[in-house]
C-alpha cells in the first residue's frame, strides 16, 4: 500500500516527519514498548524522536483506544512526549476500535477511525503538530487533520 491509496483524500497536512521506518530492529523495539509494556524504551524513542524546527501553536498527541491504554497502563505517544518534556494539548479522544496490530495495510485503511476533538478548543488558523507512534496507511492522520 502506497501514497496513491490516499490520492483521493484532501491534503490536510503539509509534512510528515519520521526518524525511522517501522521495520527491523525499530519495529521490534516499538512492539516491545507498546505491547510488552517496556516503558524504559520511551527514553530511547524520545532521544531519536524527529522534532521539526518549525514552530507550532499546539502539539497534539494522536489518541489510542481507551481499551488499549487500559491494558497497557499508559498511552505510548503521550509517555514519549512526557519523557521528552514536551508540552502538549490533550484534545483528541478515540472511541473503541478494532485492534490494528494483526491487520494488513489494506485492512487498516478500511477501518473507521472515530476520533473526536474537544469542542471548546478553537483550532481555526492554528498550526498544529500531530504526533503519532506509527504511520502506516496515513488514514488516521488524514482523518484527524
């Protein structure tokens, strides 16, 4: 699955920053961090986190399923931001959705992402940096943006 699958989606963000691909050792590390609850790896991930030099009005972590956060006992994106001492606005929530870990990219693309934005926050004309741990199909990021 490549970018052409998103070609019919309106472009809602300008750039994607990724310090590494989700394969090999990095894939193993992220899986160990998220699924084996190895929170010590948050420091390693935070150290290599790609941080753009642009300024933003708001840094917003992508939410994960409340069920997943409950099982893990932490939110992997927020935890890395906390380790990095990055201030963020926790304005997004996600309702329950099917786990994506065992799905193919095509199956992930078909999943409905139910992400809600805090209605009390004015986002008009704001420059926002969305932070997520894994970028596969881009659908969640596009829908959220």
